[in-house]
């Protein structure tokens, strides 16, 4: 068996959680492969909205195992709170959730380092979620990190104190930064005790054995391609590989074992925090999209920057990830627009670019648009793609032609039932 991959093609917030939830009945295992509590995957069904940060989005489906891979970083306090929010739904967490022993832990001092570093940047802030993600990945690559497997070790306290003391030395260099570690440390250590109650495994062995046994696996990415540490709009990126290649390093899956790659994108485009955004609409149209789409971060609550769909950017993300099929999300947000625009290329220093170039940070990027007729009707009650308005189908076909990849799912609302199958791929 091969592992299918589902990931975001823009700057995150594309709607990955919803599609994972919809597709979960087709799989035996849902596995998160990177990121941490900076992610916010929103699922909605039975009139209730759920936001997951670390736990894979298949957790609500019976008979499906959810695995947190080695590429994920875990904040035990946030993780404990996330588990508590699931308690009213009588989910048997111990039978549905396992964690890689190699996943790294976010310490309270990682969060302090994140806050101190971001404050010191002043106007050059990168827009960190202040969850300690960056410092944790820095310790991982610096070979100083603590992992889930360490919490079962007899010398865990010694390892923890050594890393905390290292962090304190660094924090001393931020002269104006004040903090109280003691009020953060107690809840963190209590959460570690709860983490010990869950099943930790050698996840790479577990997954590969499951694949050999014929189990179907869906790898769930966090954030989006344009936030990838290597291929995103650096330095305004996250600290992990959000692309398909991150599945291999974040789960221990060989490149030859990657199957379908499902790319998720919005019918328009958004971004949270600082960094380049070629199609941003800093005007009443952008505000209208934000209002119609309720574009505020699931993790931070920050208003998202909004703009039209960016074809050069999507083509770039499709290329990097080897996308085999697409899911277009939040098309209903455009229900009230007479005209929709799509960016077909950029003009930079008088030169035309139909791909995403290296430098978009320090240059003026002028997006060039084509107009597409809007459908200007309510699509949220549709139950079949066949019944969709012609103009919506025309928009789908226009994007398929430009992107050269089929759009197999069209989302017309946040609920799992508001998901239209194009090309009959959904069960």
C-alpha cells in the first residue's frame, strides 16, 4: 500500500481539516507529519465546530487510528486542553490516538524564547504565533531537543533541567524581557503526566508494518506550501517542511511509497501575519471577502489578509508537491460576487513572470488579472455538483485548464455535508 498525502497549497487555512474528516472513512490511519499547535484545523458537523491543533482530523471517526508523527512538535499543555475539549464526545482516545516517540516537545522556555525573539525584531516581526514552534525546531536541529520518548526515561528531569538552563542563559541576553517561568512550569509538568498515559510508539515502524498489512494511510499536513521552510516566502515561513517531502521525513515513509497527493486551496487566497502576498486586496473588496468568509485565524484569531486566487503561486505549489488532484474550498464565499478575478501572471521590474520567483519580498509585484463571471447565487444548500450553477462549473473548469490538475472536490460551506464531489471520487 502507498500513503496518500493531503496538504495546503497556499499560506495555510485552506480547509484541510474538513477534507481530512470527509475522506477519513476511506482510510485506516490518519497521520499528522509536521507542525504543531500553530496549526488550526477546523471541522464542522452536527451543528458543532471543532478546532484541532495537534490531534489529526480523523479523530471523530470510529474505527480509524490517528497518529501524531515524529515531524510534529507537541506542547503538552495545549495538547491536554485539546483532549479535554474532546471529552464531551465520548471518544475513546486511548484506542484512537497514538504518538511517535520521536516527536519533539515544546517546553515553556521555548514559548518564552519565541516571544522574546519576536519582540526584539520590532517592525521586522515575521508574524510568529508565539507557540514556541521555531525555538523547538531549532533545538531539534541543534540536537538539544526533548522528545516524547524521553518522558518515559529515568533521567527525564535531568534532561529537562539541562535544556531549561540553556534557555535561561539565552533569555538573559534579552535585557528588557521579563518572565515568570514558575507559573508556566507547573501546568506543563502536570500535562506531561497525562501524556504518559497515552500510547507512544516507534511510529515509522508502526506505519510501515501497517502498510505491509494492507492498511490505508492518509498523511495530513499543517500550514501551507507557501510557509514551507525551504520553498515558502522565506523568512516569513514556518519552521518545518509543509510540502509532500515532509511526509517522508515526518513519518518515516519512503518516497516510493507516496501515492495520491491531494492539494487543498481556497477559491480565493488568504494569508495571516507578515510577508509577501501578491494578490492581496487592501481595499473594500478584500474586506468583503474577509467578512463573507469570516477570515480570522483558527489559532490566533488574527484577521487574515485576503485576495484573489493566484494561479502562478498555485502552479508553483502543485509542481513542488506533485499534486494529483485538487479540492477547492470556500467557493460559497464568492456567492455574492458578480465578477471574480484570477491572477494569471506578475509584472516585476517590467518583466512578465508566469511562475513564482525567488524574490517577492523586496520588489513591487504587480498582479495581472483575468475576469471570470460570478454565479451570484446561494450554493450552500447544494447536495450535488451536477446541480451547481454553470458559472461555478465554468470557474472550476477555468482553474483546471490553467493548473492542469483535476478539481475533484468543491466545498460550499463549513459542514462536512457541504462537500460536492466532482469526478465521483468521494465515497
